[in-house]
């Protein structure tokens, strides 16, 4: 009985958690004159797609989605590659200075990006790279946490496997890509989801570097849309936010297990 | 044993992309930030050597002090509430529950973490609107007092702390839930046989076994909260009257709006030093309570 009561409290809390999202979608689907009524209408009567159709009139939404996707894919693929290469070297190869270099990288875990952003901005301005997507993904190709995380992961893979491959005359590239990485797939997936999600949702960095609408990512685009509509119909903004949130929700519901494992393992292993 | 010299070349080759990028985008800028903090520079004219002027300005600029205080309030409130509520949620979910209930609860609390802060901040800005927001409406319809939350010097920062719960608590909850699942059932069984009640079992079994997880969550939550920027910029622009301005936001304003680049660098160093000190302190204190 006590357990049932607790379940009820947790479920009610859960409903409270999803209420803002339901309100978001319902408002986006409402006709402008019916939106933002109080008390809120939890079922749109009649549902309309009018607000969604107006989004591209105000911001280049598809272009922004493409920018976000391009940046997130490049960041994820690049960071996984540089991290996997370095992690393999740090856990399997012996060379002078290895542990010292690793310690320096590790110490950089406490360097906030907000500290490096001012000098990097100056550097990008000098290279005429501000307001380009390059300014967003290039500095993100090195991921100190990723190196650390994958090194731990690779260290847990038995060395007998690569020693056997070395006996067969295999090179290090072959061992890394054919032996180690297939075995490290759960770790790579967890890290990949983590990096992709962080890049896709990042606001701070793109907000500083990107100024023209065709270059913006979705989070920055949403905020610029809010500025553009001013006192105009906020329902269009709600439609745009829905277009950003809904794909994530669908992906999450499909790959929920991987998402949660990603957060739990990247969290716990660190 | 294979000859070790053979590892040298591949070793350096494999770490070179990461190390090169690290030098250009982490180590170099870190050194540059120290250098910049000694100059007055507006990005256009010639940089002017300023010695410790910027640091002197730090301690006399009341806006900086306000931003540091706000950030500390936000970070400490976040750590305490996220760990507390996250723990209660994790304990609540880690019981016998029907699969459907568990699925719903876990999904509902965790999903907002995957939504970009930009979207979260915009949704809540409208939800908190004093005329057409649903928060105001429902609070007053159950007879609770309400105000223009984001415009109130007293309530704006606490409101952002609560909005941050909605976004971030799912993360703490999932981390703590994963930690809770590592507590061996036999330990609980043994304690039960010894006659320990539920509270004592939590105190003497669950908490010690989970202490590394709690420690990790505390460190990460603090670092994350200390870098808070998005909700302030989008929801309050640091207002009313600086009541919600965070350190990072003030750095942004100085560096990219009024182009006092040297001062912005000095501000970002404050952030760095505080994060280092507090993280170091947490590691020191952890020896007393974290079981390895």
C-alpha cells in the first residue's frame, strides 16, 4: 500500500515533468487565435498546421537543421577518431613522455571552454573563420574526456588479443580498427551519443561565433526567431521549438536504452 | 616481449592529431587568456599593456561581485537540490514497480535533459509569463500567491534554479540510479538478517557503496552549474538589474558586446580558478567520506 502511494507520487511528478512539453506541442498545433488561452486547452480544437508552415517564412529552418546536423556529425566522427587513436597509444604503446603527456591532457579536464573562447574567437577572426560552421566543429575535434574515457575502456580489453595479432604480423592500425574498436563498440556508442547530443544542443559556442541566419544552428536559430517575432505571434516560435524537440523525442523513445546507458556509463566511468 | 622502440613512431603518430588540436585549441588559448588578461584591448586598436589593472577592476567592479555571488548561489543550490531530489527519485524508482510505471517515470524525468537549453529556456519563458503563462494561471487557480517571476529581483534567480531542475535533474537521477544498481543485494540481505531497519540499511550499506557515484555527481553538477549561461541570456538577460547575471554571462558581455577583451579574459580566469579550487577541495574532502 505504501509502495502504491509512492508510485502514484512518482507518476504524478512525471506527468508534471511532461506537462510543459505537451503544452508546447498543443500550442504549436493550435490556431493562432486559440493559442495561449487560459485555462490552457490540453487538446487542440481543431488542430492546425498553419503555425508550422509559417516557420520557414521567418527563419531558414531547414538550413539551420542542416548546419546543426553537419556540425554534430563532423564533431562526433572527428572526436571519436582522434580520441580512439590517442587512447590506443596511451593504453597500448610505450613511448617516452607517454604518461606525462597523458597527465597534461587529463589536467585540462578542468579547463572550461569559457576560458578558451576569447582567445579562440580572436584566432578565428584573424583566420576569417568567424560566422562559419568550421569555427564550431574544428575546436571540438579534440575531446579530452573522450581520450580518457576510451583509454579506460581499451584498458579493460585483454592484451592477449592484440598480442596474438602482432604475432600474425598485424600493424597497429589494423589492430586498432579490426580488433580493439569492434570490442570497444559499447564504449564508442556511449561516447558517440554523448558527444553528438552535446554538439546538437550546444548554445554557448554557436551563439558567440555565428551571426548570419544561414550559418546558425537550431538552438541559436530558435533564440533569433524569438527576437525576430518580437511582440508578434509566439505560436510560430512554439511550432519551431516543436520541430526541434520532436525528432529528439522520437529518437529517444526508439533508442532509449542506448541513451540512458550512454549517460550512465560516460558518467560512471569518469 | 616485443622490442619497445618499435612503439615510438606509431605512439607519437597516433597521439599527434589529438595533441596538435589540444595545443591549438586548449593549451595555447589557456596561455593566451593569461596573457590577454594583462592588456586593455578592444579588438581594433593596438593592445595596451595594463599590468594587473584588470584584476584590480575585478575586485572593485560591483557587477563582477554580483555575478560571482549569483553563480555561487546557483551552483550551491543546484548541487544540494539535484543530489537530494535525484537521490529520492533514484530510490523511488529502484523498487519493485510494474515495468510500465518504471518506463514512464524514467522517461518522463530523464527526457528534458536531452532538450537543448535554448528550447527549454524559451518554453519556460512563455510558461512563466505573467499574463498568458500557465504557471501563473495554475498557481493562482489553486490559491497560491504568484508574481512576475522573471522580473522580480528576489524571485528571478530562484525561478531559474527551478527551471534548471526541470532540465537537469534527469541527468543526476540516471547517474544515481545506475550507482544504486551496483549495490549488491547480498549486502542488504545480510544487514536485514542482522536486524537492520530500512533507514539503517540505507545509511550503512547503500550510502557507502554509492559514495563514489554521489561524489562524481557532485563534482560534475558543480562544474556544470558554475558554467551556467544559456537560461540567463535567453530568459532574463541577466536582469532584473543584474539579479541573475552569471560569471560566464558577464564574461560574454565584456568580451563580445563591449569588447573589453582583457577584462573578459580576467573574468574567465576567475571562473577557471574557482572551478579548480572547488574541485580540488571536493577531492580533498572526499577522502573522508568516499569509499573507493
